[in-house]
C-alpha cells in the first residue's frame, strides 16, 4: 500500500508542475526544452514504479498490453494500481507495449491524432537531451510517431524532426516468471505447494497458474503423489507408470493450439516405448505431445505434432535415467517442429496447421490407447505458450528454469 501511495503522489506532483506555464510561445523553446526534459524524466520514473507495483501485486506477471486502447493502454492496464496517468507534454500521450524480439516491455511518448504537427523544436531538443540520461540500450528516439513505438532504430537527433516518438524500455522485473512472457496458455508449477490439491496423500488437482484455469484434474482413483523431496532435489508431482497415474486438463480453446512452444522439467525413473509427459488429444493421434520412445534399452526424447501426418523430432544425445532435464518442444506452420533437451536441439520442417482438437491435455501419459504410455518419474513444471518464443524470451525462460531447478539449461548469457 505504501508503494502505491508513493506512486500516486509522484504522479500528482508532476501534474501540478506541468500545469504551471502551460502555454508556450514560439520564443520560449528553451523553456519548453527544460520543462519537457524534467517532465519526461519524472514521468518515466513514475511509469517504472507503476510497472514494478503491478508485478509485485501479481506474482511477477507482466502487465497486460492493450493495443488500441484510447488511453494508450496506461490506465487500461495500470488503473488498479493508480487512477492517475503520468502527464505528457501538450499534444502527446504515453502508451505501453511489448517488444518480443527483446522480451521487454516499453513505454512510448508520441503525438496524439489531435496534434498532427508533432514535436516542436524545443520538445525535440528535450527528447535529444534525454539520450544522455538513459542507457542507449533502453532509450530510443525514432522517426514515424506512434507507428514506431517500441522500435530500437534511433534517428540522428542533431537534426530537427517533428514526426518522432520516444521509446523507453522498462527494466525487466527481478521476479521474472513464465507469466512475464505474453501468451502463456498453461503453467503447472510443482514447487508451488499452494497449487497442488491433496486428498489422502494423493493429488486430485494441480492448479494452473497461467490465469486460464487449465487445472490438471484426477478423474480416476489412479492419482500421482506430491513429494516435498524428489529426485529433482525440490518438491514436485510424482507419477508411477505401473499405477497408470495421470491427470487431465479439460478441453479449452486456450490449449487447442495451432502454434505453440512448450517446456517441461522432468526426471524419469524409466522409459516405456511410448511414454508421455503430456499429450494433447484423446485419440490415437496427438495434435501435440512430449514424451519418450525407444523403450528402456534405447530411450529417446521426442516432441511430436500432427498436421496431415504425424511427425516427431528427437534431439541427439543420450537420455540418462534419474537425471533432471529441461525438455522443450515447439511448432509453427511453415517453420516446422523443433525439440531440445538441455540445449541440444533437433528440428524438422513441417507445413500446415495443427488440428484444433476438442480434447484436453493428459499429464503423465501418452496415447490413452496404450498401456505402456504412462509416465514413471517426477514432473516438476510444465509451461506452454500459444506462440513460439523469440530467442530473447527463450533465453530468459531458460535462465528461470536453470536457477529454479538447478539444471544446465541455458544456451548463452541472458540479454
């Protein structure tokens, strides 16, 4: 509460300062530059505070982007944090968005439709001076007005231009989580005991943290258990293949995907010829699935999808029983299907959309028609997105998994 009060007070004080000397004549460009310079700095600080306050109030989730909102998405997104919008120079408006290539959110200052003249020379000079205040990797003055908000291509600010926008990239939240990346369809987190519902020592429901309510539910008496100290070294949900234990996520549009990126932290005790970690469908052919083939003598990890025919991708490298790994699988029509295990990747080109299935997602088994498809081991976490992540998004998520589960799952330094 104290943090929210401070944010609101700082915005109100900034509004008061801006109202002083609102009219600016043609001979007052120096005054415009100084006032705009101070105003934008204060507003950026307030916007950073709003972003941080939202994340703290929502378990690290990234504030939702509302493109096309009349207010630029500021009050639409942050209204529950503050009823006051940080001020902007006359004829300009702040907006909020996301750059997937950088895996980073931004705030942008651009001219309103009622201000076709754009920035005065004094205001442009203020924008140019701010380049020396903020990091060159964080602050950009771009050509093209609002259409170029979120761009990282700066113009030569030694030459005046009226049709410009100011983009400021927010410092990524320290409490990054899968919810920090837009498009989260499913998030099952075994380390969060509050999401695992128990009855008689067995799991009857594993709640989804994505906000889509795709909870994994036990519809039979064959239930997994929740163990505080598993082979992963952390709390997780443990399945017994012989006991045919599994959970089901009910059919929902949020998991009936035609493009996806999926991640699973898994520690298997043994491998059947067609073992499934998760399997989307309820027939003999899965729209998408992650699991193992080859049987106990020569197990391999596969991520499979079905368009007009079924295709599975297997990364090179041997699987080791009782070793915790980060398993990844993605598909986008035309670009194909790819899979990786702890940074080792395999891929195959495949065109065509996935069938939008009316079925749900099984967790802990593969094809229901197979008696050998039940998973034996521990599932620590499952994360599925409704799009393929960018390199920057993937890298941030790999760092998240590596630190949380103590596994070597990072392909390079985080951006």
